[in-house]
């Protein structure tokens, strides 16, 4: 889809989705999760939390990413103003990204870990409690067991700091087959394996980030989702896949907005979320070039329209 066609499509979707009363009825009937704006996941760039809150409110999102670094640099009075603005706009906090790189050398990991308490404390002060990160499904030099041990040790340290500040940590497995075979040694890439890693970490504040894309590419099922509870899930990503591409050839950075193609059974996924009572944020993360090329307003409009379409799939 070229840029002009994408803009036309986004505008049409936005026009069709201006039914807040119907949406409220759907949510009351079966949906507890919120429709989240995380700007980086749709190619949107903002300078402040207030600007992000305004975008979220204007485009009918229900939750918004907290900007941890920004909040950590603000005086308590300014944080209070932001949280008051959030409440006035009827927004909740979504999840933010983990500001610690645990996938590379120990020095980089320690540098990030040293910064974490300040950011986690700022998030707690603003009332935000969810942090997510992703797991690379292969490694150049570490075998599965070596990599599992390193992840367990490092993420346990992260989890302890976050627990001290009332934060939950979500781990997202990556099921994309091309990434699984992209390096010498495969690693965690399914829901079951991720739950094994979480059990080994042994911290009660560690759970899952679920993504329709990775759920589908990993070959996971609705039955797998129904083994979870709301407490197991920290955050959710909703995406679709391009038409005409075999699952094993799908590229991680070329996805579609939720419900765009129907390749992924989004209805089954969101109804499983509803069945387990999931009440956290759900964002799109399509890594879509056409979407990323849009300015902030049309990008937010397109993402919001797609999320609202996904919400209507939840049965009463």
C-alpha cells in the first residue's frame, strides 16, 4: 500500500469508528483491557508527556505510555499536574519499555541497572506500574541453556529493583521464524518456554507481554492463552500479518495493524483475553513502513481506528 492509499484508508477507518457509545457498550459487555497509545510502536514522535496525553485523548485511546525518563526529571508538583491531566482526560497508564539492555555485555547491563531505581520510582510516583521488554529468540554464541541462565540471573536482578518500586515486568517472546534461525543457537520463542523462564526467575512481579504476531508465528493456540490469568499478563500487542506470505517467511518489521488483513485470528485472541479477565493495555505494534511515514495525527487516527475495530470483536 502506498502512502496516499494508506492515508485514504486511515481516514475512512477513522470516520467509520466514531461510535463511542457502541464501543462503551462493547467494553461494558465483555472487555476490560484498554486501547493504548505507545508512540514509538506506530512511528509517532512527541516531546512531552502532556503532548502524548493530548494525542491519546484526541484520538480516543484509553491508556497512554508513561515517559519514564521525563517523569524522573520532573519535580513532584509537575508530576502531579501530569497525573491530574491524565485523569481529566479519562486516560489510564499503559506500559512503558524497560530502560535496561540485558541482551549484550555485562557493562552495558550494569549501566542500565544503575539507572533503573530512579526511573522506577518516578513511575511509581505517577501511578504507573507496568514495564515490558522482549526476548531475542536466538544468539550467536550462547547455547540455549547458557542463554537461559544469563536471562534468569539478569532479569531476576531487574525484577527485584522493580518490585521495590511497585512495578510489574512483562516478558515478550518473539516467535518470528526468520529471527529464530537468524543466529546460531535458538532460544525462548513460545509461550510455554517463556513461562518456564518466568518460573526460573521466581519473582512474583514478572509476567508476560502477549503479541498476536508472536502468538501466531510461534504456533501457540487459544487453549494456551486460556491457561493464563489476568495476573499473568502485563501488557498486550495487537497486530496482523501481510497477505500472501508464508508464516515461516514473515518479516518481523513488516506487520499490519490489527484486523487489517485477517491473516491472524484476532477475534479468537481478544476473546481469550476477555475470558481470562485481562484488564491491562493493548497497543498496536506493526512496525509498518507506511504507517511510520505518516505524521502524528493520521498515524494516531489509523492506529486508534484499528484498535477500535479489534475491540468490537469481543463478544458479550
